[in-house]
C-alpha cells in the first residue's frame, strides 16, 4: 500500500485498538457511566489505567466527560456520536468472541 493511502482498519486500530478502550466503549454503549461504575464493571483495570484510557478516548473524540455542578462532585462519561457509531463493531466482536473463543459453547477453537 502506498505511504499516502488511508487504511480504515489501521486507523480504527489506532483509535480503539487496546483492550481497555474497547471494553470502555462496550460499557458506555449501555449509557453514561461514572468513573466508579466503569471501575466496578472492569475490576481488573487499575484506576490509573482507566483514567488514562478515558482521557485518550476523550482526546480521540469517542468519549465525552461531563462534570455535574449540583451536589457532590460527579463526573460522568458518555459516548460521542462517533463512539456510538462503534456499536455494530463492538456487537459483532462480542458475537465473534462468543462463537469462536468461549469454551463450552462450540467455541474455543481459536486460541486468544
């Protein structure tokens, strides 16, 4: 491929090509979440990594951050229209993983 050509797959991997980014998008597809709600949904991620990944998703234009001024400080994360548009991709990744990677469901034929 010539150096000046654009590859959508490569660009998408650059935008969301880490486990944490995709998992955050997956959880935010269910609706806005606070930091602690995301942390509870992904107990295997450190707070530092979650914070850094949320910031990267914000900088990439996939996640928005909203600070609620009323009551105690509350920060809520949600998907931008670009993030919401990833729903078919994430749904298909989940379907593929359930089919091909989950032991006991006909899956497990491919090594992760």
